[in-house]
């Protein structure tokens, strides 16, 4: 059961040393109770208190990493059933299944699809993160060869070794153990053998059984063997059963504190019909899967699933923002026009895109308005003449341009007079009300 801030405070050293980054031990305790910091940030806490607090403050769904280095990802760690209650933390890992009975050329080609899957959307880089290598050849040497080929072709991909044969898996995992792959999957028949392999190589293990009840019995057995990092596969027969099983698992962990089901979920949604597969994958992402494995990753499918995942795993209470600074669109010169907008991600990318479409190299001043759109920021007093003037003066843009002209969004034309008063020597030009008018506006000015 989670401890309150006051209960945590009683276990802290109460020195108010500020080493944790908080002004007082009480402030640190309150942040810890809300999951906003970690107990390890307190350097003076006793080992006994640390042990108590670590257990009490641990998320109801275990959190751990897959992969290594900068491209490693966290799974688990969720604390709510619905994102509007707080937020979802660790985005679903998308993976593609590749069978080891393909020839080497095809294996490399499929692995390269994962490498090339990355796109940028609203300032975030999105990609397919994982490759599942399935033991379909019934040939141990071929499986090892496939694992090597995929690992070399996609050096940053998270690997899932999809093989239930302990003797084959034990040899293959040694080839890539340093990349912290996921072993898939332990069943009643091979649980002890796979648990020993996972423990010996310090890698996570997927546990597979039909339904939450069977899963909970199996996870308890495997945990008793010393494996902590587990992933649950409830083996749903269809999309409806997947929703049911995933929801039961999530609710049992969060609402009941039922530890045997307090682990991330994996769904293998592979289907021959690619459109059907995309639909089932979307349901899986929406309903609590931490890992979704597909049979193919066409670009249209990736875009749909990336967009859904990104929307679900953004904080509904915090607008998406870009960094406040002066952006270069094209190769602007000191004579190029200077436009200004707010740092709401959608606003920035729409405006920047239209400026690019104009083919007129420009400077784009993006002002921090806490992620609000132009009209909303103006109404909230965050995009007003005095603040815009201060931003322009402090940005250093005056050293980059020869002219003193600032183009403001047409929706806030009312600011032009007050802004000229605040920016002495500057001319304020009212631009289009809508972003789609920017290309014509800039081209006409450049003519």
C-alpha cells in the first residue's frame, strides 16, 4: 500500500540538507508520495528506511528497461486506468515478428525496415523499436544465425527471442545478452528452465498462459525462482478477449494491488490481413499493452499507430511545446523576414511548414507561452506586447538581421500599435489570420 507524504517524512533524516533538490525533507516526502522523484535522491537516508520506502513507493506495475544505451526503453510503471486521471508514462513498444526460416537477404531487409521506420512528428522522433525473431526453422543453428544477422543489421533495436525451446534459447541469448533482450515465452511446460536462463543472463522473461488466473499462478512460480522482470501474455483468442484480459490485469494490479499481475503486458497481434492487424494493434495500444508485436510494418500502418500511441501517451494536462528560440527556416540572411508565433507544438509546425512552402527563407521567433496557441495565449495575457517586446530584445535576433520589421499573426492585429510603442525603432507588420495565407503573403513581400 502506498504511503502518504507524512508517513514518508517520518522515515526521512529530517536534516533539510537540500541535497535531494528540494528545500525541505517534507517537500521531498510529498514529491515522493506523488511519484515525482525517487528515494535514491536522498543521500542520508538509512538502509532500513530506504528498504521500506522502496517497497512502498514502487509502482503497482513493475518498471524495467529493454535494450541498451540511448535507444533502451522502459516498460511498465503505469499508475492509472485512464490517462485523464493523471497520464500514461511509458509508451507502448512496437515490434515486428521475423521468422528465422527466411533467407539471409530477406532477414536483413526486414531488419532494415525497422531501422528506417523512424519519422518525426510534432517534434518527436517515433519509430518501431523492437524485432521479434521467431524460431520457425526447427534448426538451432539457423536460429542463432538469424539472431546474429538481425542484431547486426539493427544494432539499436530491442530484441525479442521468440523461442520456447530452452536448449535453443540458452545458446542464442548468449549472443545478445548485453542488449537485454526479452525471452518469449515461459509456459507451464518450460517455466523453470526459461527462468534459469533469464536469471543467469539477467534478462527479462515473458510469461504466457491462457487468461489472467493462469498467468498469476505462473508468475508467482517464476518469481520464486528469482526472476523479477516479467512480461505477461494472456494469450487472447480475439480482440474482445484481449480487451477483457488486459483490463482485468491492469485493474488487478492498480485497484487491488495484486502483485502476481503487476507486470507489463505483451500482445502478439500478428494477422494475415494487414488492415485487421492494424486495427487490433490500435486496440492493444489503447488498452494497456506495453509491447505490441506485428507481422509487418508498412509505412501507412506505422503512421497510424505512431500517431495513436503519441496521442495516448502525451500528458493531457500539459500542452505539447517546442523550445523558445529563433528558428531558421531555409537559409535566411540578415535581410530575410522575421515572424513570431507561440511555442504550442501544433502552431509551430503548421506555421513553419507554411513558411517552408513559401520558399522564402525566414526567421521564426517562437515565444514560450506555456504551450498555448496564439489566441489562447493572448487571452491569457501570455502573448502580449510587453512580453513579446522583452522576448525580441533578449533573443539576440537584432544581431542577426539588418531590418527592424516584425510580422505578427493576423489574429492578434490589435497588438501592433502597443508593440511598436514597446519596440522602439521597429515596424510591426500584421500577417495573415490563417497559416495557409503565409506562402502568398511572404512571396508578395519578397517580390
